[in-house]
C-alpha cells in the first residue's frame, strides 16, 4: 500500500518530466501544408449572459472568416436573461436561442447540432470558441489546414490574457502545458488534449459525440471519447486564441471548482471509455489521459510538501526534484522570463487558491451530479 500511494504521489511529476525530456530530444514537426480543399466550417459560440462582450467578439471574428472559405458564424444564446442574442445578431452572427435544457456548454452544443442540422451538415468542421475569445490572424487557416490534412480534431494554442498575478499564474500553467507537454505529444505523433475553446472537430464526428456531453468539463469528456476511438487529435500552435483569465483569486477559484467537479464526473461516468483507451491506445493514450486525471498538479505539489514533513521524504524529494527541474527548464521556453520568475514566487498562493477551489467544489450541493 505504501508503494502504491508513494507511486501515485510522484506519477504526475514523472509523466511531465518525461514529456519535457521528449520535447528536448525529438525534432519539431512542420506545420500541415496549406490546402485549397475545403467545404466550409461553422464557428460556434455558446454564450450565457454575455451582453457587453459578445458583440465585440463577433465583430472581431468577422474579419477572420475569409481564412476558411464557406465559414459561417453562429451564437447559441443559452438561457440568457440579458441582450446577448440581440447584440450577437446586430454584430452579424446567426443566433439560436436556447431557452431550457441541461446546464453546460456541451449540452448547448448538442442542442444546436440537433436543432440546426441545415447549418452544419455538409460542412467540414465546427470550431468552438468562447464568448470572449480573440483570434490571431491566420488561426482559422491553420485549423483548416490541420482538418484538411486528416485530423479528426485540432486544438489551437491558447494564449492567456491576464494583468494580475493571480491571472498570470493560471496562465503560466496553461502555457507550460502547451509549450512543453502538448509539443512533446505533437513531436511523438500522439493525441493532444482539447481545451474548451479554439478546438475544431469534424462536424459529423462532433454530432456523433455531442449527445453524450453532460458534465461541467466537455473538453475532458471529448478527450476521453476521442481517445477511446483512437481519433487523431493534433496541436496547431500556428493558430492562436487570446483567452482572458479571471483577474482575481475568487473568480479563478470558482472556475477551478467547476473543473474539479467536472473532472470527478468524467472519472465516474466514463470508466469503460477510459479503460478501453488505456488498453488499446498505447503510450499516446497513457501520456494524454493520466496527466489530465492527475490534476490539479498544484495540489499534488502541496501533497508532496506535506509528505516531506510526514516521513515519506524519499517520495516527496523525488517528486519535488522533478517539479523543480520542470519549472526551471520552462525559463528557456517562455517569452517573458523575468515576469515568469517573478510570478513563481507566488506559487504558495496559487496552491492555496487550488485548496480553496477544492473546498468550494466539495461544498457545492450535488457536486458529483452528472446532469442538472
């Protein structure tokens, strides 16, 4: 039992350390070649009470649609009590108003696919964005090339946008996961995780999977379902999505509480798919799913620190040594090294934020409930 608990304590560190080594040892892969073959896409945003934000997003997105010929832009105004639908329509988007149904972005996407089949059938892909997402020029074209090159799903690079230390700490975590772990998977030809926004999926495939989406983390659900069927999910770092982060600890903690709830729901509801993916998917599935399930890594770091003072010093030192190497090696990868090193000094605060998130998740009524 001691060996099992100790191994679990350092497993996430070991997996991230190995991905760091693979990234350093393997050559980078070239981007998919541009192709003229395309039958269009739908850029889809599920928005709940986003008046004041959605209009500017739609206006900005209109300037990028030409990168994917035949692209259309839809907004699902999901049970909104404000002017989201009108604002999106005035900005030039097609709007579908969803007035009832289960909570969650996955449920909203499933509803739209079922009720607006004419809008997406015959299209190559559906690109899912958030209501506050911004695209770098060329991003849709890069996603289009990846899908046309044979990918079942493609994930853009998520560039966090934050001005406070709390927001930046959350952002650095995402940047490192993408620039180290996703890049290592890309170089190995393994599937990468989807991230909720900036993800493009083949339209027919998404329509097949969407009826199963029911948790608070539809991206993790899709990761499991795609891995179970051996789908090709690629990283497209040439496509960049600017994603605003919660600027205060309280907002970040609430967001992480939702992730923790959704993670527990997925682990409970998708055990057969997880088992099949790990048995049939090879190393790629193991290096995809285990790091996703052994999260949040900051809580694991906190557990290792506690273990250090509880007599499990060998396991704690091994995990903390790999953690330290991982975060210091990242100084060679991040763009703003000085800001990164400055923000690392606030890691204890970030660990505390995750502990608070866990407390919030546990307090929420029915936090393991799959549907609401």
